[in-house]
C-alpha cells in the first residue's frame, strides 16, 4: 500500500506503537518509501509506559527504534523520518522532559505532545486531562522540554502544529469547534470505505452512523465531498449547535 501511494506521489505516514518493528519490517518500510513513522510513546519509563498503554513493552519499543536507526544507516536512507508522540496526561506529564534524550537515543527527528480526547474509558478521563487545567509546575516542565528539544535540534510541537503549551490553553471563542478545518481539508476513510470528517469523531460519538458522510464502495469521493451530508456537516460546525462529536473540540480538549 505504501509503495502504491508513493507511486502516485503521495506523502505517506502512519502511527504505530512500534512493538512489532522488526529488522525485516523496518527494511520493508524503507524500501516502500515511507516518509514518516509516528511512534506512540506515552511514557519514558517502563512502569509509566505499561500503566498508560496497558502493555509492558517499553524496552522492546526502544530497542526496536534503536535497531531501526541502524537499518536506516545500513540502507543509506534518511526516510522514514521517526517522530515520538506523547499523549499528555496528569499521570505522565512528569516524564515529558525525558522524551528529549530518548528521541536523541532512538534517532527521532521530532517529538509531539498529543491532546487527550477522553471518553471515560481507562485513563481517558476528564481527571487526566491537562487541557485548561495546566498547573504552573506542569507548564514549567513543558517549557523545559521545549528548550531542551531546541538545544538538541529536535522539533517539538503539539497536535495541529500548535505550540505545546498553547495547545493546552482553551480559547475564549464562543464556539471553538468552528475553527476546525478538517471538514474542508481532509477525509478519514475506514477499512469499510466509510468516509468520516476526522479521526477524533469515531472515538467520542454516541451515534456512529451520524458521522458517516458517505462510503467509497458505493460513491466516488467527489460525490461524497460535495454531497448533502458533507455540506450539512460543514454548515453545522459553524453554528452554535455543531454536529454531536464536535461539541467537545476546543471545549474539553484542543482542536
Ligand atoms: S469532531 Fe472535532 S476534529 Fe472532528 S470535525 Fe468535529 S470539530 Fe473537527
């Protein structure tokens, strides 16, 4: 699939936990032309990683990434670029400064502070959210991480390319969801061909059918993109009564 998309001049990237990133798979990703590998790493110690991600695999992931650096070096390849994605929680934010040396050690080019979108399951709870509830000590940790990343020549950003601390600070806009550009800039397609407005909506909606804006097995992308469902969704998101999944965006978590 990666090679097919690269043959059509697309930029190709995906997120992975890298638990199964073997030497053979790493080489295959390089040969296929993958542009970026985004690795979810929600802790910088084995204990926190296991608590947040529910699997005791921190050492394995780090070892896999270190080996992947070697595989890239042997292949003389600069791609895929590796980035580390850290979902910020009250439970793990103390560890974010250690993400910088870990990124250097594993050859990552950048680190990201990811928003927590919560639905009450597991650690995805309001109590764990930092959005609008960032304490001074936590803000200091993020600023220290920014400084260290800059000194190490690493990028450090947040979801939506916002600066990390800004991404945790709610706007005072009356309808912050209206700032979302996803319904005009991208589509999210499931393996069943369903076209959704974004990757966030399916995790938080209580009415999945309401976010299915078309299906690529039955309609062309053009028909879906300009169809009534998409047009209605775009209209509603600019009002005080947005589509149901959009109501938490910019209110409960960052856009
Ligand atoms: S759920 Fe959030 S991210 Fe998705 S389209 Fe609505 S406002 Fe945008």
